[in-house]
C-alpha cells in the first residue's frame, strides 16, 4: 500500500502550538517505527480567512477529500468575532464535516488513573473508565426541515424538526457495532422512543442492523434521559453508546467531563469508506483555540496527541502503536508531568506545551 497521507490543519490560537507537538510524534513514528506518513499542511479558520478571505479554500477542501486523514487543531478567536456569519472560522470546520460527510462522531471518555482526583465524581466511579460515545453528526434536529421562526396569530413560533432516515440510522449503528467489536463488544443505543417517533424508528433500525449483521455484539437500549443519569451514576457499565446528533451533543460533553480537563479530550469524525477501504476521517481535540492562553506555551497538547492516537487506530490500522502512544501519555501523567491546566496539587511546577510533547517522546523512546 502507498504511504499513508495526512493533511494537518493547525488553525488558530493554540491550534498551531499543540499541533507542533503532534508533528514531533509523527516524525518519531517515521524515524523509530518505520511508519512514515506523507504529511502536508494547510490553513483553516481565521488563518485561512487572513490569507484567502474564506475560512477554508477550495484547494484545501479538495486536498482534505483525497488524504487518508485530516488532523485539525482549533479554529476561531476574538479577532474574528465580528466577521460575517458566512466567513466565520467555524464555517471552515463545518464545511469539512459536511463535504466529507462525516456522519459518525467518536468521543471517548477515558480516565487516566493519575488524573482521577480531577473528576467531580468519586475516584472509584471514574478510575479506569474507558467508554466511547458515537454521535450521529450530519442529520437530526440540527438539520431537519421545516425550521425557522414564524409568526402565528400574534406571537412568534420557533421550529426545528427531528428527521432521520433508515439509512442514516443504519450507517451510524454499523459504525458503533464495528467499534464495539474492537473494544468491549457492547453497544447501548439511546433515544426517546417513549415520546418521539424518530426514536421508535431509531430503536427499530438499530435492532434490525444488530440482528442481521452484529448479533455477536451485546446490544441494549436506554431512554436518553435515563442514560444521562446512568452516565453520572456508574459510567463503567457502558462500552460504546450510540445516539443521535442532539442527545449525542449533550451526552458526549457530559461524559467527557467525567474525566476532568478539556485539554485531555480527543475526537474523531468518520465517514464512508474510500476506495482504499479507509474511512474519510477528521481528527481533532474537543477544545477550542483558547485565546486566553494562546502564544504563551501553556496549552496542553495531550488532546491533540490523543487525537493522533485515534488516527493511528481508526485510519491506519495501527492499534498496537495507538496503544503505545496512549500508554506513553499515561506514563507521563503517572510521573507527575503537568501542564498548567492539570495542576491541582501545591508545589508542582507546570511544564510548557513543548516540554509535555518532549516528555511523551521520551516515554515513547523508553517503550521500544
Ligand atoms: P476553548 O476550548 O478554546 O477554551 C475554554 C477554556 O479551556 C479556556 O480557559 C482555555 O484556556 C482552556 N483550554 C482549552 N483547551 C486547552 C488546552 N489544550 N490546554 C489548556 N487549557 C485549555 O473554548 P472557548 O474559550 O469557549 O472558545 C475560544 C474560541 O475557540 C472561540 O473562538 C470558539 O468559537 C472556538 N472554538 C473552536 C472549537 C474548534 O475549533 N473545534 C471548539 C470550541 C470553541
Ligand atoms: Mg457540544
């Protein structure tokens, strides 16, 4: 197979700072594991607007469609707050998701033992937690028609429509079952079939896909509100959770926060398989461009580094190397290395963004 290709879009604010650390790690894999990548870099968000007057140039969009994986830092910042909606930095990211048709959004909630004290939950509730929320990303109530604000009688009415086709549900369900087979082999599907017809269809289609193609995976169903309660009560009961766009937005944010800091959270957005069998894929940290600390070398690069670990696993079939990278991060944290956002204890001096990256590299070196 030809050398796997990656398009790096560092973006704005701390995006370029955290991506510089990922670059080091990509280079490490080339030098030390004989795992070379064909890496190109381009602009997105405010950085693209400054150069091209649009938050994502057409050439960049085309490149994104051709590579095996896109890695994105973050977009946005106060400098761009007054721009017209159509050219806001976020539109660059939305265009990527839409045109690549990235319907399956993977949001892990994973608790590193060294950070278990950081959680707002009791340590034994979160220690060792490793669950994955799969959120449908391209349909549902954020996109359904009719929508808008209309006049009715003498008042205004706000309208949004939850709409899911069978094929939209089936494809995200498949993505969740495939993931479960590589993890704990359990899927819990969440909707509100008790009050929403779209929820009834969701439950039916997930069940049909399960029976026809994935009966080896354990499937359960939960109403999304009960699921939210269970996530706070005993999250370790779950392995993979699959849910729609709206519930997934809320549940994935809540689940992620069980484990502590925004600077630690990776994500992947996957689409349909390309000709080479790899899915269209965009990997990015959950956090934004953090203008309050940008340029100061304080940002935690781990969310972005763990996003690359997801790329190794889901785009490049390098599960063992993804484990290696995650274990390196775990070791660095266990050794007490902390960026400023992870400081709890007194008397620990924070390391810089690049020192954290170097510590991960040292742990990688020690692993071979
Ligand atoms: P944010 O995630 O950028 O920052 C929230 C808080 O967390 C800040 O105090 C920040 O310093 C801290 N933080 C975030 N990432 C960190 C890291 N890696 N290390 C250490 N501390 C970190 O969210 P905020 O402030 O609401 O938005 C800032 C800008 O980012 C806005 O322009 C927003 O539109 C954009 N944004 C972009 C996203 C993306 O590119 N996917 C997602 C969320 C926001
Ligand atoms: Mg959200």
